[in-house]
C-alpha cells in the first residue's frame, strides 16, 4: 500500500472541504481522482502531502505516519501542481537542476536524471531555453518534469493538463502510462472524465468533500447499468414492430424517432435477440446498435448535472 | 543546501532586467545628472562636496528600495501558487527564505558598491577605505532586505505589502532630510539621526567618507546590526510557524 487515508476532515471556517474521507492507493496503480470543481480534490492532495493541516483523521504514506516522517516521505513523492509553477527565468535544465538539488542529487547523478527526465517529457532539444519561449503544452511538460527529476515512487498530479492542446494532452497521458509501466504509482486528479477513462486502473469520485464512489471503471459502470439503449433501423412496418417490442418483458420504452426505433430496456433482460427476431419479421433489420453507459454517465448520475461553481481549497 | 539554492536564486535575480533597470540604472542616471548640476558646490549640512552628498543619498535611497528583490522573490516563491510546489519539497521552507536573503543582500550590496565606483570615477567622490565601505554596504543591505522579508511574512495582501514598503522607504528619506530639513525639534532630530534606516545607513557611510571613527557612525553601525539580527530572529520564528 502506497497511501492510506482514514477519516480525514478539513474545515475552512463553516465550509466542510473534506468530510470523513477514506482513500487507499495501491502500489503500481494509477488512481484517477475525479470530481467537479470545488469537490475538494486539491484540498485532499494538499492534506495527504502535509501541505495543509487536517482537522482530524490519519494519513500514512509508504506505511509511515505522515506527520512523524514528513520530510522523509516527501523525498519519495513528486507533486505536479495544478498551476504551472516552473521558474520562468531559469532554463529548462536549471529548473530541473534546482528541484534535483533540493532532493540531494548532485554531480553525474543529477546530470543523468535531468537528461532522462527531459527525454521522458520530450524537451531534450529545449534544455537551454527559457520557459518564456515555450508553448503552453511545453510549460506543462516542464512542470511535470520538475516533479520527476528525483524519480519519485509516488507521483501526485493535480489537473496537469488544464488549458493545453489535444496533442500535448495526448503526449502527457502517454508519458503517464510509461511512468506507470516503469513502476511509479500515480494519483491523477482531474475533472476530464476521458483522461481518467484512458489511463486509470481505478477511479475515486469525490463530491462536496465526500468519496461517493470507488472502484474500477467497469465496477462503477456496473453500478448504474440498470438500463440499456438500443437503436434499431428497420426497412418494413415500424409501428407494428414497436407494438411487439413494447410487449417484451423488461422493455421500458420503444418509440420511433427520425425513422429509427429507440428502445430503452432493462439491462440484462436479454431482449436483444428477440428484438432482432421482431425486426426480421417486419421487413428486415438495416442496422442495430446498443449503447453502454460510460464513465461520464456514472459521473453525471452520481454528481448530478447542475452547474458547480465551487472554490478549491 | 541553503548556499546551493542561492546559486539558482542569483541566476534568477541577475536575469531580472526590469528590477536591475529600476534599482541600478535609474540611480546611475540620476547620479550622473545631479552630480553634473552639483558642479563643485559644498553641502553645508553634511560637510562634504555636493556631488558626494548626491551619490550618498542616491545609494541610500535605492538601497531602501532594493528590498523589493526580497519582496518579489518571497511573493512568487512562497506566497503565491508556487508555494505548494515549494512546500512539497523535502526541506523546511523557512530555510529557503535564507537562500533568498543571502542573494538579495549580496546583490543589493553589489549594486551599491558598483555605484560607489562609478561616482569615484565620474566625480571623484571620496568613499574612504574600501574594506570599510564594503562592510558598511553589506550591513545596510542586510538591514533593508531583512526588513522587507518581515514585511512579506507579516502582511497578507501583496498590495498592502508594497504600500507599506514604499511608505517606509519614503518616510525614512523624509526623516533623513533628503528633500528638506525637518524643524529643529528633539524628537525629529532623534528620528532623523537614529530613528530610520535611511539616516542610519547615511551616517554609517558618512563616517567612512570623512575617514573618521566618530561615535555617531559606530552607534549607527551597531543599531543596524542589532536591527538586522532582530529582523532575522523574527522572520525565523514566523517562517517556521508559517511553513511548518
């Protein structure tokens, strides 16, 4: 176990930012921490690194109590901040040299680590350039590199892809995958569901300071998979087919929309084959597709569709 | 570690061309213009040539404002967004403050020292013993930078920080009689001699310029050193509590 958080509570005045949060992170996994704005994601990350004090609860990282071994624990963690917090007036190389030096790296070891890190984030050709000349994506990659130079066992990433183009985002996600393959455990915080879907082995959904769901993507989808949508394209008599489909057990709705029959059926009712048979009987099936719920459906079902204009702690 | 990190801070400060333009080039230009106008006249109050008095007041005035180096570095590294990244590092952050302080004291001192050489070459300003001059400049620089460090630590709003710093600097110059002599009153006389950083620094440098070890110069030197020690002690305590 890399991290174990038990029952942590954090208040800002009357606002309860974290309410009895439990979280565990296993070695070698990429844990996606998903939540709308103001859910308490950043507060949780800052709390579990000891950057802010929590009101109650226990945090152990690498099996050690955070508050008793804070500096030792920090040596093995890398934090990628939500904001780009590189030094704009130092070259990419010097940025990494600064952070590497803080972790006690020097001489050849420091040089080797800097070179390897620059290669990982694809900035080798820009090592002598100032970040002021970098694009947003390059700055983000350097921001990540600063947290990697000491080769942390555990990498905490707080929305590392905010405000960058699709290519840079893709590159960063691929890099995270590679780091994980190299043995780094990653806690990845974002509100981009597709990112969590793409890289995470396990997902935790946080909302209003509570963990509201936890599990693999499949497990979470399973939780809301109580119905499925089937779209059927028929060449023959649609109305007759709709009547027969409506009579099937487990079918909640069957209607014709723009020449297509849209069916909502209870998940696992095994209606697909019978619907196909009805389709064939009424002139032949031209097309059929079944839509499975996605992680986004899970997220919106659990957190609601209302706007969230909260503040992160 | 503190010294190692200072090398990176030094690189950053030396690349900050805007600050260098304001805190080094501007006094250079002002000294050139005002020194030319002085044209061999004597400053009766200080008892030194007017060109020397101009050089002295410019160096002291810009020493006061050189504290903005510390203020800006504190603001960007330890008080804004970057503070989370810095706090995630495995070193106590109040120690990093000293990396900043070492650089700003030396950098501010270096700028003043360069200005003294410029005025010596341009207007033959007498600064006295170089060793004593370097010592005095470093004492003054340390006092100013540690004062600004505490401003950064104790005031939450950046705007207020800047306003307080500017008010202290201009207030000190006013008490020091940069623009006009204050009325002859015991309290004002005391404040104008020992009660503000500008006058303390001026007295310290003036002793060297006159080649004297007078009681006023020695006393101001001791006051500045004690002030610096006190500022460091306060900042250490506050920093430790802030970045626990």
